[in-house]
């Protein structure tokens, strides 16, 4: 399951997606950072090779022919959304 930076901002009340991005850039190594992506399902290019390993291990679907997550199939909608 994955979330966008905006999803995290909304769920936590942190305000803007950019604030979440700033926190992730400083402290993301302590979290499953590969599960928090841009609104289009992508990550900064430098993170993609490592993220692809995690995504493959966890079975995250990609948009065909890209290195972006298919958020329509793997987006987490909050506490009421059972992982699966």
C-alpha cells in the first residue's frame, strides 16, 4: 500500500504536501519511504532504483512501462482501508 505526500499531510494534519516532503527528506530513512510518493506515483529519480527493489518485494503494481506506482491499485485510503 502506498500514499502520496498529500495523503500523509491530510491524515496527519501537517498541512501541505511540501511539509511532508521536507520531513521525509530529513527523516525518511527511518520510515518505509518508498511507500510515500508524489501524486503521480513517482519518486525523485535518485530514489527509484532502491524503491523498485522494495516495490517488487512487496508486490506494488507499476504503471505499465514506467517506474511509477499504479496508485489506483495500491493507494491506502486511511485507517479504515485494510491492507491487501
